[in-house]
C-alpha cells in the first residue's frame, strides 16, 4: 500500500513547486492525492475527516515544500505529513472522548455492513480500537518502526510493541470467532443478490 508514496518525482517538478508554481502543486496533488486519502481513511476511519486531512496535508506541502531536501524521496516526506495530520485528529478525538487509548472505538466503523464484510480483513481491522488499528497499520503496512510510531503518538516504543501484540491477538480471536460463526462466508454486494 505504501508503494504509491515511493514513486519518483522529477527534480524539475519539485523545484517548480518550491518556487510556488500552482501547476506543479496540482501535479503533485494528482499523483499523490489518492494515496494520502487512502492512508488517512485507513487511520481515522471517517471519509469526511480523511478529506479534511487530504486538504490540510497538501496545504502543509505548499507551505513547507521550500524546506524539503532530497534526503529521502518526496513521497516519504509527504506520507509523514499525512500520518502526522491523521494522528493530530486521532489525538484530539481521544482527548475529546476522554477515552483510554486501548478502549473500544466509538463510531469509526458505523458505516460498515459487517454482514457483507465479515471475512474481510479490513472489517476485522475496523473493529480494533483506534490506537491498536493505527499501530498495526503503520508498522505492518507502512513500515514504520516502533520508535517512529512512539514518536508520532507521544508514547514509548514498548507501547507500540504492546499495541501491535494486542492487535495481532485480537485479530486472531475475531477471525476465529467469525470462522466458527460462519462455516462458509460468501461476500457479495447486496445489489447482486
């Protein structure tokens, strides 16, 4: 999933964007907007908030691209901005809800049709608490280290490790429960029936 962020960006395009060329910014948005939106959706589980994060991420890019150095690929720099924006939302959400980081999620998965997606891994992920889901996604899919996740969350690497272990255990238990509840699960869109 993170491969969208690893696509090469020509130095000339980046220089134009650094000079404030709006066409260059539009090209960067066209190339990376989908990946930023998908990442934000997976972390915050709310399409409306993911759209806001997408916009805020690219506003940050416009404001700070002058400071971008070629130490790492542009996409990885952009991904870091998107992840930080997503965690800013999650931290404020957790604070507003006065919810423990390993508590049950509020309404993140309310739009899911769990009967339709029962055997789907994504449905299982959506049932994880927000912190567990975010740590699992960042570590397993995005490739962040426990130290990087800890830095993003303002926690320790051991917190990240324990959340990852809990996530794996919860996923195994949910998958086992779902498998015993439904011997055979065929996932088809409702309109196809």
